[in-house]
C-alpha cells in the first residue's frame, strides 16, 4: 500500500471519528433538552403554577411529547445494546 493511500485512509478515519463524535454530542443535547422540557413544565403540568393566558394544554402537550421521546430513545438504545 502506498503512502498516498494510507494518508487518504487516515483522513477518512479521522472524518468518520469526527462525524461519530458529532452524532453523540447531538444525541446528548437532545436528551438534555428533553429532560429540561420536563423539568421546566413540571410546575405547570402539576398545577403548581397557573398561567393567566390559559395555555396550560400547550405545556402539558410539550411534556407528554418530551416524555414519550425520552422513553422511545431509551427503548431504541436498549435494543441496540442487546443486538
């Protein structure tokens, strides 16, 4: 194998490693954001905080969506780890 090909393969490995790290970072940002949605909306969903504009249903829907997505992500992660 010549040096030029080796350098190309090294660059490809570095590129793939960077892309994978970016995917992991994005996944972690999504998890953090979803958990934040649940935390921020908790007082509204539990009725501890009353909204003057009557938009409580929006916050309940956001919380339900965030919770469902977190559950689905955990399910997918578990199935990946089992295979």
